[in-house]
C-alpha cells in the first residue's frame, strides 16, 4: 500500500502530519510495516530550507524510516506514474488556495485524503473522490488513512476521475460562460 505526498517539503504543507499518522497506524498494527510505503515526492523550500533533513529525522525518530521513501521533485510524466501507483495521495496542508495536487491525483484515478481547508474543500469531494479531515491531529489522520486500506478506497477511486474532470479547461470555460450569462440575465432583468 502506497501513501503518497507530493509537494514542497515545508511546515505549511504539513508532511509531518502524514508521518505522525503513519507511525500511529504502525504502532496500532505492527504488521502494517510489511506492506506500507510512504512516498514523499518533493524538495525542501521556504522555511523547510532551515532544516532540510527535518522530515527524514522525524521519520527516524518515529521509528518508520524503513517505510518512508524520499523522492526528489519529478517531471509531470513521472509524477503521473506516482499518482497511479499510489493507493491514496495525502494533502495535509494547513492552507491551500486551490489544491492542484489533489486534482492531479484524482485525474489519475487515485483518491485523496486532504485537510479540510481552503480550496481543498472544493478540490476533493468528501466521501466521493476522497476524504477531508478536519484539523491536523495524527490520530484523526491515521483513522482516515486506514480507511484507504479498505474497500471504501475502491469506491473513492471510482469517483476520483469523474470529480477531477469537473476541473478540465472545457468545464472551467463553460462555468465562466455560464456565470457571465447569469450576470447578464440578472442585469437585463433590472
């Protein structure tokens, strides 16, 4: 089972929440260690540059360094392969204006477990294309991630691509045209 994090490695993106949740999962069921991989694709940026090895150090201190794999930033083609290989993409950010990683993952048919913040509330259809987690408590995240190891994951994967298609260029252009038509109609009614 592959849990994937894609993005800049910095506190705002909260990859530490993922590692802490996985540590709780392994603690509650040590057999998970045999078939669980956490892939972190990205490099440090912003305040993450202050201590570039912080996430690897955290994985070691939590006793899960053996199941965490750090990958450098990938090009789009390779990133799509990661999304398709993952059982779930995890987006625990404290703030996201849109949530492009969530949309990209779902477009590849992979459900998302994301923080219920900002644009992620739109990018992820809770219960249909992924799960939204309120807050950043590792226990809550562990419970959500455990749901990705059940048949519920298959249901969410089935809805992921359809939800992402709602963000295509065609769908976006049509929504903009519809908004203008609505505004013109309201103005004409005055």
